[in-house]
C-alpha cells in the first residue's frame, strides 16, 4: 500500500524486486544485532527505500540542465524551473543569486520528506546529509555578520545538527564557540574562511563515520576541500579540523605543491586528482567529483543493496542535479 500510494503521487510504476527485499531483510537483521532486539523497522526501511527511489526522479538530469545552460534569458530559465521539479522553491522574478539559493533548497525539502519515512537509524543518516545545508547556513550567517548580502537560512526542520543554537550567534567568535560545543567541533580559528573550510571537512568526517558505502566519494570531497584551501586559497588549515582529518592520513601536511599533495593521499581520495597537477586545474577535479557522485547515485537507485544505499543514491543525484 505504501509503495502504491507513493507511486500515485508522481504517476510512475514501482517494482519491489526480490533482491531489494532480501537486502532489506539483511538490514533489519543487522539492526537487530546492534540493538539487541527485533524492532519494527523493516516496514519503515522498505517505505523509505521506495520513497528514495521516487524522490530520486525529481530532477532535471544532465541533458536538461545542459539545455537550460544555453537559454537566452534568466526569465525563461526561471519559468522552466518553476514548472518542473524545482517549483517548490524557485519562483518567477527572482534574481540570479536568489534563484541559485532557491534551487539548492529543493533537494533539502525532498530529504526532509524522506527522513519522515525512515526508522531512527535512517533519520540519523539523513541528518548527516542535511549537514551540507547546515554548512551553507553557517556560511550565510557569517556573511551577514560581516555586513555582506545574505539570504534567509535554509529550513532544516528537525534534521539540523546544531543550527537551532548557532543561528542566534551575534559575532564570528560566538559562531565558533557554539560550533565547538556541538558535533561539528571547534573549527580551530575565528577566521570566517577557515570556519567554513573546517565545517566542510567536519561534514566529510561525520558522513564517513555514518556510511561506509560512500567512503571513496567522501574522501575525494575532503581532499578537494583541502586542496582548494591549501593551494588556491588562504591556507587556513594549519590546525583545527584539518589536523583531525584521519580519513586522509597525515603525510599530506608536508606536501610542497598540489602534485605532491595528491601523491601523499590514500588511493580512495587521490582518484579525484587524476591528471590534475596545478591549482588552476582544480576545477577539472571538481567536475570529476560531481560527475562521479551523480553516476554513483544513479547506480544506487537502480540497484540498491539496502535501504541505506537507496537513501544515499537519492541524496547523491538530487544534490548533483
């Protein structure tokens, strides 16, 4: 019934194959072993996996995005986004900057819906995914505190990690203190750029702890954040969160340049820098990461080995879109 109701919402057929059912049963058994008792989470994981596969379709896709990229006017693009899967947040008449902020709000909205369909363990995973938008909120708050243009913060609902406490901070120093008292940890600096870079690394660490299946993508992202900061930014990461990024090893701290940095990384992080040796080429590494994220998400949605993989797949394709 859950699968049928969800399918009717978007008008697409849903097939629950035997392999997915077996994977969900195995996931339930792992949950039982961890918690010591059989809790009624099987139905919730099944419903969540179906919902994740449906929500993963609420996107434009690469070809449609490429078509929008060559549109002649912002007005035309906004109309198409409003008529499509981004209509929840994108409205006609928005400025370019407001539209960009609104586009990013749509996958967050989908994840909040998805979180309500999952058992507690799934909700914890979605909360870490939502950390991506919490970092954006903190970056936006820092801009506001510095007197720069800012947007209304993203609504994280009950899936925020510490945003409900951070949002009322009245200085950059206060932001750092509140972060230090949360799961985000002390960013190690009062400099806004350093705080944001540390939060991105902290998000990678938390996600790596939460889901083993995405470790290659997560570590590639962490390596990108560090590379941009060390070789194309202000080298803010002398301490703080970067000093604790054990998922990337330790030897990178002595790297002399980008090529040396890449050579010192673990293989599951260095892949993103293939044929990228200079800071001005980092954009190529970033494109490689986003394309890999999208392809990985599609594969997880098509052939999810578990409810966790289906949720991760939805997050990946919606964010990449």
